[in-house]
C-alpha cells in the first residue's frame, strides 16, 4: 500500500483501481485518526513547528554524538597517548553539549508555544461552535458532559501536542539513530547486540496492548469511584434520613476494591515489563563485553568502541520504554480528540440561511401559519397550528402540562424551526432573517430566572452592555426591583453566585424582568415561573408584568390562571392544537376546555 | 512534620510489605553498584591485561547480576505497588466512613467539590508518595552517598574533580522545582476559571441566546483561555530553561573527568578500566540528583494533601450517638418540642418553641421564608441537634435514643427530592431494603407514581438519578413520597412536597397524601393553601417563634398573621399560589 500511495497523487490520476483502493484505505485510516484535522490547527504555526522539529533533530544528533566522542577520546587520545586529540575531543564535547543545551531550549519552548496555541485555538473554536448549536443539543447533553469537552478533553489533548509529539519524534529518532551509530562503529558487534531486539520489541508490543487495556479499565473504575462519591455526597441527607450509611459504605468499598484490583494489574504488568527491559539491557552489556571483548582480544576492535557501545545501549532501551508509555497518553488523547470533533461535527441547525437579511424595525405582529413540529420528526407535538397576534397585544397561552405551550414559545423565539408551515413576524419568515437581528427585537424571559456570577448591575446590563448605571436603575425601579437591590450589602455591585444563589426566587425573577425591559424588545415572550414565590414578591412580579407588557406584543405562558387577567386574549392549547381562543369571560361561558381547566384549578384553591 | 509522620505511619498497616520493599530496593541498588566494577575488571584484566579466559567469567557474573536484579526488581515493584494501593483503598474507605458519621451541619459547611478533591486526588497524592516517593527518596540519597564514597575511595582527587558539579546540579534542580510549582498552581487556577466560565455559559445558554450575547461570551471565554495559554507558556519557558540545564551540568563534570582522568591514564596513575568505571559511577549519580527536586515536590504535595485529608478525619463528630442510647423498637409517634431553640452559625433560627403533637395528628407548619419551619421539622429525626430545650418522641429525648431506631420510625420527603443513580425500585427500597416487590409497588401506587413508572420502557427497573433517565420534578417528588411510605413510618415529614408541579399533578399528589397520612403523625411544611388544608392544625411560625396555632378557619377568623398571609389570596380569588416558599435549592438545610 505504501508503494502504491507513493506513485499516485491525492487525486489518483492514472492510478489503477487497486492502487486507488489502497490510497483510499490510507486516507480512511488517517481520517479515523483525525490527525490531518488536528494538523490543520497547527498549520498557521507551521514555521515555528518546523523550526522546533529541526531543533529536535539537532538535540537527538548532539546527544547521540556523545558516546562517539568518548570512543574517539579513548582510542585516539588516551589509548594512543595523544593529549592533543584528548583535548580536542573535550572541546568538541563541550561544544556539542552547548549546542544541545541551546537546541533543547528552542525545541522545548517552541513545541509548547505551538502546542498551546493549537490548544487555545481549538478551545475557542469549540466554544464558538457550541454557541451556535441548537438548544436541542443542550437538552440532550448534560452540562457536565459539555464542560468536560471544553476542559478535560482539551487538557488531555494539550498533553499530546506538547509532550507527546516531542516524545514521539525524539524517541523514534534516538532509537533509529542509535542503531545507525552501532552499525557505523562495528556491524558485527551491532548485529550481535541487536539479536536481543526481537525479544524486547515483542515484550513491548505485548505490554503496550495489555497495559492500554488495563489503563482504560483503571480510568473507568476510578471514574466509578468518583461518580459514586459525588452522588453520595450530594445525596448524603437522604442517605442519613433513610439510614443507608452502611449500605453506601459497602457500595463504595466495592467500587474502591474493584479499582484497586484492576490497578494492581497495571502494577504487575509494569512490574514485569520494566525489569525485563532492564534485564535485556544487561544482556546487551554482557554481549558487548563478552563477544566484543573477544573481538578486542583478537585485535579486531578497539576498547573505545566497546565503551561507546555500552553508551548506545541506553540510547535505544530508554526510547523503547518511553514510546510504550506514550502509547497510553496517545490513546487517551485520541479518545478526547474524537469526542471534541464529534461536537464540532454536530451541525448547528439554526444557522442563518444563506441570503438571510437583517430584520427591519417591526411593529410586532406575530403569526403562526399551519405549523407542524415535533422534537423528533415522526412524533409531532404541534399539529397545523395557526394564529395571529396583532402588534401590541398581550396573549396568554393556557393548557395542561405537555399540551405544547412551551414548544410554541420555542418556535416563536426561533429556538427551533417548524417542520411544516412558517412562523412570521410582521410578515417576515423567521428563517429568512438573521438570528441576531431577530433577538434584538424579540426577548424571552424563561421560567427559570438564571443569573450569572457577577454583580446585579452586570446581570441586568447583560441584555444591553452599553447601558449605563442610570438606565439599569431606571428599569429596576420600573419593575420594582430597585428597593431590594439597594438593600443588598453592596447595592447594585453585590456579587451574585452562579445560578442566582443568595437571592430568593422572586428577586431573581424581578432581576430577570429588569433585564428584559432593558433590552426593550418589540416582542416579549414570558414563560411564567411555576415554582411559588413568597406573597410579597408574587404581588411585585404581577405588578411588574403589567409594565413589561405595555407598549409591545407579549405572549405569556400562564401556569397560574391568575395571570390570564393581564392578557387581552387567551389561547387554549390542548394536545398540540389551539382548541379555543377568546377572553376569560367568553371562554368560561362556552364551557369548553378552558372552563374545565379553570374549574380544576379553582377546585385546587377552594379545597381550603 | 507532624503530617509527614502521620502519613508515614499509614505504612504501618502494611509493615511487612513496606520492609520488604525497602530491603529489595536497597538490594537492587547494591547490585547496580557492582556493575561498573565488573566492567572495570573486564577492561583492565581481560582486555588490556590479555587474560581473555576471564571474559567468560565476567560475562557470566554480569549475566548473574542482571538476572538477580530482574527478580528483585519484580518483587520490589509488586510489594510497594500492593502496599500503596492498599493504603489508598483503606484511606478512601476510612475517610468516607468518617464523613458518613458527620451530621447534616457538616455537609452544609463543606462544598461537595472540596470533599471530592480530598477523597480523590489528595488521597492519590499520598499514595504516590508512600508507594513510590519514600522508597525512591531513601534509595536515591543512599545511592548518592554510596557512589560518592566509592569514588573517593577509588581516587580522591579524581573524585573531588568530578563531584564538583553535584552541588551545582542540586541547586539548579531545587530552584527549578521552586520556580515551576507556583506557575503550575497558577495554570491549575486558570483552568478552573475556564471551567467556571464554560459551565456558566452552558447552564445559562438560553439567556445568552435570547439576548444575542454570544460574542461577549466568546470574548470572556477567550480571555480566560488566553490566560491559561500565557501561564502554560510561562511554565514551558521555565522548563525549557531548566531541563536542558539539568542535563548540561553533568556534561561539564564528564568533560572535567575526561580531561583530568585521561591525563592520569596516559601518565599511568590509573587504569583505563578505572576511568571507565569512574565515568559509569558518575552517570549513576546524575539521575538521583536530577530527580531529587521532583521527589521533594512529590513530598510537599503529599504533605499538603495529607493536611487536607486529616482536616476531615480530625473534624470532631458533633452528633455521636450516646454510648447508653436506648433502643426504640416500637413507637406511637407522639412528638413534643419543649422550649426548643436552635442557632445556625450564631444566627438564631428557633427561639423557645413549645409544641405538642399527639400521635396520629397532622400539623401544617406555615410561615415566611426563613421563619424556621424546615429547621423545626429537621430536629425530630435529629438531622440537627437543638441548641436549647429538647425534642421528645414518645416521651424520650431524641438524643437519648439510638439514631438508627429513631430514624426507622420517621419518613422524610425533602424539598428537593434527591434520587440515586439506581433503578426506581432500588430508590424506593432505600426506605426499607427488605421490602418485597409488591410492597414497593404498593407504596408507589399510594404515592400516585405507579402509573407513570409502569409507562416507562423498563418500568421499575428504569435507572434514574444523575446518570439515568430524567424525570420531571413532580415525578421525582412522587417517588420520594413512595420511598418514605415503604418504610411505613409512624412519623412523616413532608417538606414543600408539592412545589414546582403543575396543578393537575398537585391535585393527584394531594389525593395521595390524604391516603398516606392516615394513622401517622405528619408534619407538612406547606406554602399552598390547598396543601395546608390537609392538616388538622396549622402552626404559624414567625422569626423562630410560634405566633399562632389552630384550625384554618379559626385562624382566618382571628385575623392575625395567618389571615394576613392568605387573606390577600382569597380576596384576589386567583392568587392561590401567593404563599411564601422556602428556597427550593438546598435539600433539608436549615431554613
């Protein structure tokens, strides 16, 4: 295959079918390994990368020349009694060492510089790509999983591109170079010494595959221990409440023992392999001294060659051991690379269509036209839904859990595209406008009021970073958040923890409202929070809704039927269809689904 | 110093393996020291001296040493490996067993991440040091001394010339490790910042999209990634400077040796074999000197890790069971609070609470966020101990009872129903491991969970929790209720069991509750009037005190705090949810 691939270009012109298959197979292998793709990230830094490879070659050559210099020093200097040669050799030795020092510096620094640049670029690319992925991706993958791609996997890769590449190149070069030097010095003795190589290489191959397997198991089992502990600590209150301490201790013991046992396997493997390589190295010394010694006795060889041989022996046993270690790093990194590229290969399905135009300033008329949608194409959640919300109106979506209210919101905000039909704003199909321009005029306040770590000010300003502190305070006052914010220890500068810890649900909701108001969108979609908040905040929130809805088109998903009174019109969603629409009084009088929902809901309350 | 002694004492449990490891390591080192001597003899006597018949014997001797070293090295690796893995295993089990004895307050104080990193990476640092570091450290020191002695004994002038590099090398390696450590720490810290940024972005991804702030987020992430890059390159620069230097310094010694020793050989003061042996011994000195800095780092990390581990192991157990704790095989379920006060880290939460609940009675605990209602309920199963007064179950102070017996009679449904990554059946069975399949199903049915569970593809065998099938809040709550029910407890504590579910589900859960509360003493911590209505008696708490108690109607008529809280809701006819709620995040923490 190798010869075939040498003869044909990448386009395979003039190649036989047979050769083409070989070439393709090679390409396939390369694709599997993702190396080419990884190399593309190194391309912008190719000059420095090339320079660092040159430096590596210099490092290896200078290292390998040392035993040779020793040989010259012994044979032509000491043995011949020639002080001039001895001094020349010493000067040469110092010079070579100095070059080695310089080249090592250049090599180590440049390799890391290039490697870390690749890692940085890849991390940014991955992050930027994740920003484009559909929300579907985020609901399918757990947060920890995605974060792990951006951190652990990238870090594993960082190891490969900095230390791994250097180790691979220098060790391979050293190994080959040492053998070449042996043959130059004396091919008889070289052959005799290398006769142990098949044993060493065989042992290395066996060890490499077995230990790769064992280390994979070790990683898996330590992950089990870690996952078990993580979960037990998170759930420790339940554990204690249900007196499961002993059972849990036993479960950890099992995971822990399983990890210990498989780790012992790696101890046994390397406990046999590394001493074996040392044994073979000793065998090499025995061959050099015994056989080489007899050659010296026969005047066929000089003593200096013998000493140099012993020096070179280390130069090919060390690289072999290093390379066998490298295989584990390589495997782990490749697994990481594959996961990273799998994310990069996930198509962002909400990209702007080619030719998408910025949405002009809109009045805010919303329309759903014969929309059919399902998270999986085969099981529609919405069936041919059509409705229009005139600009400036407030509409409430009402329905049981799972009726499709939240899905409607996701389509209106273009978190998803419909499979059939269209969503339009002022007559523009959402798919024909750029996502950015749409978001500037349409905002969603989600059920869960998420706050970022940072000050309250930053959190409100998130919607419009250019806003000044006065703007922020103004909107905070309007939604009724100003009072409690100023009462916080550092006022607007108070740091909130990720997720909004430290503030009550109601307070977070109000900050989230202020944020939306600051964005001042033409269309506002509010998914009402289900979890209850204290009475005080509840009243504030409802008052704030009034402010929020005025002067813009608003769609509210009403979980509490108390909020429907803020709506001009109610749309009743049932089983993916709009079954009724009208005002509260109209719908209640009709005695349909709404009346049913309302009575049910009221019964809950009346149970007092 | 104390820590290193304590860590080292851990080897005591593997005394014989440790002793064997040391003996073997020294034997291995001793054999290594023989090799240059044999090479020297080979050169001087067999090759230069012309006694070529000796070649065979020297060859055999070298082969013998090689084989012996192989055997010893295998044995050494197995013994120290076994001991260190054993220590890691013991230490982790011991740490977790100790943590499990700590009360709730301990876990309120310690973040999960802290406990995790101590149980995982800190323990593995200690293992590395004990299994590898100590032996290596000892062997390397002895090796350096032994080689130095051999060199001085062979030719003290030559020895002094060639050993001159040793202090320089030690200084360089020591400085290297001292300069690199803080940079590596910095890299770790900056990686943690990147992780935090990534995590937050992903959790808050919807908000980012809604306000089209992707570019800002990318800029923030890029900036933090760049900081990692800068620190990593700084680390690389330090390595690039020192690692080649550490290799270079011994080369100067070799140059000196060749220059001085070569002349001596030519003058006939020493033999060529001696020079080669000298050279080989010198090489044996280089490696220990190079790694000693690294080993010191390993020891420092192990000590720091040991400190962190012992901080947890030494933390006093604040709520141990009394030695003479009384069993409670049967209980009626009468609960009484007598002048109970409770402070949480100097913040008073409960103040002189008196409350008597006869067996079988259902009581609703009501009040604003932070009024102490969850805390009050948590005192019954001794999740926390009172700061003053006492809590009685069937007339026994809970602190006098066996903890296991006390909790056996109390079923708890917490605010955030935590499920383990196990099958639904196993999760429900947590309440009573010996429960039969029928009993599990019956409990699920009573909690209105049977229907949705059987609709799942794998029914009761469906794995849920963090690493399993994602259930809705309402579904998890119903499973938590089933888990409490399968215990058939005399006392039931329902903490905000119906928050964050929709109206229909709440209706069903409430129906379930009516059924399960029958014949049990029940505390309901409630926020919705509909749930409060299940109780025979309502206890209103405010600022850690009971301000009102009585039936719902009585309290409404009385026009006090309770009427104020719910009167508004009544008037607005729709505002039924307008009732205070506890923060739903922390499961069972003190309110």
